[in-house]
């Protein structure tokens, strides 16, 4: 629980999660708008934190890495949490 | 929004918030069980993070500092967020 909140407790990571929630399918890391704005190492680090917290799934596919939100898993482990965070984020 | 999640994204801070939610009124910092388990400086730091994120209110009263959860303010700013976090925490 604390590590999920910690992973969400960063503006950049929260934007990554928000964009992944909006596309609702696996997309290439590099295709996320928010990632294009930061250094590659910054992006990689944020994806690592999100993955280790169980928020996202990363699947290598050729030269790309496809990333997606683990929405169902999160809903099972922490019912309502992600949706509440996304709704609150959208309102701001 | 991210700083609220960051503040909640730590095991000790989450336990402080959970205990404050349970008492539902202002109590002395030192009376929180979780605080008795850690060094004074650690406790002070965690209270500072929680206060700066807007999660708690701290009011000096003589030699003590009374601390309380800003439940209504949080509900106004982030509807459902704190309650969802507390419910998920309790289930674990």
C-alpha cells in the first residue's frame, strides 16, 4: 500500500499513469507525450518505480517496450484507489 | 495532488494518519502509539511532511503540540481519496 501511494506521489509518474489510463491498452514507452518532455534516463527511472510498485506492466517487443496500466490487478488489491486518484487528478 | 500521495506513500506516515483517523480528534503528538516506536527526530520529520502536504493540523498547546487530521478539508479538495486510502489500509 505505501509503495503504490509513493509511486503515485510524483507529478511525472502521475501524468504517465493518467496517460496510460486514457489509452487503455499497451503502448510503446516512447509514445507517451509526457516521456518526450524529459531525459531518457528520467523516463526510465519513473517507469521502473511504477513497475516495481505493481502499477504498470512492461513487455519487450522487438526494440520497443510496451507499457500498460495494471488496472484490474490494482482494482483487486486496492479497490477504488486508482479510480479515485484518477478522478481527483482529472478534476484539477 | 502528488504531494498528498507522496505524504501518504510511507509506512510510518500512513500509520500516523490511520491512528489520527481512528481517534477523530486532536491529540498530543506523543500520544500516538506509532510515534513512541521511533526516534523523536523521525517522528518530527514525518509530522512536518504530513503538515506541509495539508493532511494534518498542528496546534501548540503549552508544551504539547496537538495534532489532528484535516479530514473535511481533504474531502473538499480530494473527494473520496482519504477514505479510499484508509479503507484499503484497513483491509490489509
